[in-house]
């Protein structure tokens, strides 16, 4: 009877766990409270696993450079981009965006870019940070 | 007489409460250590208490084609019988409360009751998963009874042949550590018996690799599948108490020594220190024979469970028994 | 347990939602005691209408939709789809892009097989091994994230090439991960193949004979574990696979006979991880310089696709076996037809011979052993009113004849 795992679990027992304790060691009573405290410097947040250089996170839009050519609308698979005729600018709904970055590739002015921000979970699809314009 | 009864009842109630708390702690330790073995952090030690609080705040859901009376009785019987066994256990230097009213044989039977209650509850749930789970539980109960019985008989026989009166009481076992009664051959026999019991423990507690009656990935919880809320909470508490009982039994039989004589303590201090020491021994045994095994092995099929207990461990139990008998024969000749 | 009770056949349903199933599918087992006498299953519980969405989008958009057909095979579907469109539009993919496609496809195979190994361990009740496999899987996901910008939905393949190059700075990152896996592989093989509790559960369990594997048209590791030498990368080389020296892996590569049981499927998948490591290393070494995409200007690419007429099939050896995409374009932005056949579709039917006669306890591991990917497979759900119809082969034939007549206008 060979049980190679038994040896493995006892070596494991004396090592530090592999878990990344993001954002805190134990679930805070209220996450919003905790984040507020982190913002004011009262609490410390254990950072998430670092993102690589060309990570595709929340979309960024440089409104002033945009020429309103609507090319980004043409390739967006998720129909996450809306064209506002009055201002000739676009509005991106992050809740619909699938982070493909295809609009970045086609934009002739390179005004659309992907940031490394990924903590975007929310209950409100139309919250302020869910709309980029 | 009346005061004796009252005292016993009061002690029993106190013991039950302590037993439940300690049992739940044991579950917490088990989960934590198992998590560390898997390179996880694991829940805090008092997580089982939170779980129980949550379960008790929920309603019982009774399936339509269940037999409600049996369905509801099963968890209560399981918990009650586990607690009763606890009252037969010597804890540290404290003698068992019910020590005078039964012996090891009774304890063995009582140990089977929680499992039987679960089987009854499973059959009464009216779910095919629970039915399959109950059938498997019955099969595995029959399977591990052979090695368990041979170990118990061996130890009683050892005490009997050493001329100790009441060889079947736990008190006698604790007062005469088995290791001191044997020669070299019997020592090997005792080691074999100890290892056998170490494998019976996870089966008795329905843990991996012997958890085929519950088998999450096959039967979705098996005989417990229809249980929820308070009833499931009762089963969890019973599981905790049972873990304590199994650990305590092993400690009583194989590691009955206390630490207070070494420290030169007496009276209440000795009782407390010994109780803590007893608990530590139980934790250590549990980690080795439950946590490590359930973390380091895959689940057996029910057919494997039967083969393992009837053939391998059954033989091991009988081997231990014969070695002990042989030992006393040899010793008797010398 | 009385004999009568044991003998009476009873039905155990598993699914559509059950802890043993990672995705919805329904099984019905007729049991005798613990033994499965008859097995049946009903897929189609998780149809999402992706093809419908695709037929309303242009190929550049669809590429990202294909990424999301499967949560594990990110590149499989986009590569198959892109290859179909490239054939229709007559696009020549730059050689460097072909190598990058192979690298990412093999990284995907590594992470997919590790994921499967973890799931298999979990089905066996061996959660420790499950955690271990998924923990080491993270390394490959990190490398994939580094190359493509995302862990799961890579978005790397584009019609006519790839969207991102592999820069010299990324080479050490990839090599470090591969070396780590090389070291680890011995340990994984030991933990999976030499653990008694695993081998008694997996050996001679869920057997699929060579003939059955052939007749049921199984693909990928499921077929190879039964001794069928079948691998799209070798049989119909595409991308850079033609330049590489690959032999399909059979369980006999680990010594011993080919049984076609669950154990053999573990062997094949673990050894394929090793094979993929070698392939990636070769590709990194031999990758030619040059462009990575046929037409970097996307509007031009879209215009070229819009003009194209024709139909084609793109295929790729996914971690689970051959995956095909059929695309037909008729001069519109969106394709006229897009049909996906995921690898699991070919493998599902092997469940029946594998499951019948086995113990109920082994159902989860047998079901998992073909590495089923059901949401990728479910393409049709026929529901009319409140009743769902089952279409037989004859019905389907009649319907397609009728449709052809209709199109021909007669
Ligand atoms: S990243 Fe993709 S989904 Fe998001 S807005 Fe751009 S094109 Fe649309
Ligand atoms: S493609 Fe770029 S420039 Fe054109 S509308 Fe979109 S954001 Fe503006």
C-alpha cells in the first residue's frame, strides 16, 4: 500500500498556506466599512496578486482625443459602447464590457486603453464607476 | 440515595454540555489542521459553533414522502446515545459518571446506536440517495464491527488473564494500563490492535476514506441528504461528541496515564490538569487517525470498505488477539 | 438488507444539478444494488444560443464570443473559428503568429489537464490532491495572463493572426513556469499513479475498448487512452504543428498495457502535460521573426471578410479532443451560418458503455474521466410550448431535406 500523499500533507502542515489573504485575513464584518477604513488609512488591505504589465482591466477613455468615428462600436462584441450624437462622443458601460480590448486596437486615435483596475464588483450596473465617458 | 441520584444527574448534565462544547472544538481543530495540510488557511477554531448557530436558526424541511416521526427522532437519538457513551468515559483522573452501571460491551453497543439512528433517519427520508447511503452505512457498520470486537475482546481477555476483577469495566482498564500487563509478544499484539482501532475510528465517524454512506460527490450527502436546519445541527453536534468519544476511548485503553502525579498535584488541580492533558491526547490521536487519514486518502468504494475491514483489519484484529493470548501462555509457562 | 430489496431495480437520478457534475446534464441509472444496470443521459440543459448571437455579429466580434463558449478552452474555439474564416477569406497567417498560436494552445492544454486532474481527484473524494493540482495550475494561468492580458478569456487570436506578440522579456517568465512544471511532473505522476487508494478506484473502472472508442468516434485523450491513435495536430497539421515532431500519446508510453480505463485516461493527460512543455520550448526556440497579423488595420480586415463568399471548417485539437467550427459567409458582415462542435460532443456517447455494469460509487469519476464540457457542447434545445421534442435521425433528415427544397425554391 503506497500513500505518497501522507508525506506531502505533513510537509505541507508546517509550511505557510498558499492562500493569498486578500483583502484581509478574515472576512470583515462589513466590507464597505473596511474599504472606507482602508481609504482613510485606518486599516491595511492585503494586496491582491499583482497584475502583469499588459493586463486588461477596466477601460479608460480620453474624451478629448476622440473624434467620434464610431469604429469602436463596430467591433465591440458586447455592444457595451454607446454613441451620444449630441456630443459626438462615446459612453462605455463597464457592466457590459467583456474586457476584450478590441476597441483599443481599432481606435484610430488610441484614446481607449485598458487599465489594471479590476475590483469592479457592484450591485448597481449604472453606478458612477460603471460608466466611462 | 436521592442525593447520589441528584449528584449523578447534575454531573451528567454538566458533562453533556462540556462534551458538546469540546466535541465541537475538536471538529474545528480537525478542519483547521486538515486545511493546513492542504496548504489552505482554514476556518477559525470556533467555526463549528457558528455553523451550529446558523443551523439552529433554520427550519427543518421534511420531504413529502418521508416518515416524519422517525425522520425527526433520528438526530435526537444519535445525539443522546453519543452523550451517554461519553458518560462512560474516564476523563483524565476523573472516573466515569456512569462507570458503575455498565461495561465495555455496553459501550460497544452504544457506539453503534448513533449510526443506527442515522440509518433509520436515512431510510425514513424517502430519497434514493439517502436509501443508498443507509444501505452503505449498514454494510460498513457490519464490516468494522469485527475488528472492533476482536480488539475489545483481546483487551478484556488480557485483563481477565492478569487476574484483574471486572475486566470489562473501563475503570479497570484505565487503572491497569494494558502495556504493563504484557511481555514482548503481547506488546506487538497491542500495537497491532492499536493500529486496527486507528483504522476503525474514521469508519465509525464516517470520514474519508470510509465516508461512502455520505459521499458528497456520489450521493450528495447520502443518508444526510434530506436533513437541514435544526436536525442537521443535531447530527453535527452528535458527530462532535462522537469524535470526542472515539478519541477518549482510544486514550482510555492505550494511553491512560495522567500527568498530575508527575507534577505532584492533587485534588481539583490534578483533575483539571489531567482533563486538559486528556484533551491534548485526544486531539493528537484525532489528528493522526482521523485528520491525516481523511486528508491523505481517496474515498473507498463500499466493496473496498468491506474487504478492508473483514479481510485485512479483521485478520489484524485476530492476530493481535492471538498474540496477546500467546503472550500470556508464554508468560504463564515462564 | 434483505435479498429482495437488494435485487429490486430502482432508479437513481443524477443531475441536472448534482455535486458530482460540474455542469448540468441529467443521468438516469437503473440500479441493482450498487451496480448500474442501465444508464441514460440527457444533455441540452445549458443551451445558451451563442451561435445565434454570432450570426448577428461580424467575425472580429465573434472571435471574442468564441472565447466565451468554454471557460477552459479559451483559445480552442477562437482558433478553430479563425481558421475557418481564414480559409473562406483566403488569408495567409504569418509564420510567427502560427507559432504564438501553438504556444498559447499548448499552455491551455497544460492548464486544462491540470484542472481536470484536480476535478478527477475531487470526484474520488481526494480533495487534497484537488487543491494541489489547482494550486500548481495557477502558474500556467499566470503565464497566460502575462502573454495575453487575461487569465481565462485570452482574446489573443484574431482573424489572420494574433493580437499580441511574445516579447523577449516574456521568454524567461515562460521558461520559469515550464521548468517548474518539469520538476513538478514527477511528483504529480507519483501522487496520482502510485497512490493505492487512487489506483484501486481507477484501474479497470469505466473501461472503453479500442473497438468501442473507434465506433463511437471518440476524440482526444478519451480515444487515445483506449489505444486509438488520433490527434488532429498530427493527422491534419495546422498552425505550426506541421513543423513540430509530435507523436500522439498512448497509455503504453508509461509502460504497461492499454486498458482504456480511467487510470489510462489519467496517464494520457499527465503525459500530455509533459509533451506540451516540450512543444512550447521548441516553439520559443524556433519562432521566426516577422509580423503577427495578416492585416493590422481592422477596418480593412472587416471589409475583406464582408466581401468573402464560401464555407469552411476550422479544426483544432483541444485539450479534450477535436473541436470543429463550420462557417459559411455570403457577402454580409455576419456569417450566414456558424456551427460549433465541441470535443465533448463526440465523447459523450462513450459514457454509456463505460457506465453500464459499474458501481454507483464510480459514476462520478467515470463521468469526469472524459473531461466533459457541457456548456460548450449544448447546441440545441428544442422546446415548443411546454413540451420538449426529441428529434430522431429520421426527423432530422426529413427536416433538412425539406429545408434544402425550400432554399432551392422547389
Ligand atoms: S473592451 Fe471589448 S467589450 Fe469592452 S468596450 Fe472595448 S470592445 Fe467593448
Ligand atoms: S474609435 Fe476611438 S476615436 Fe473613434 S469613436 Fe471610438 S473612441 Fe472615439
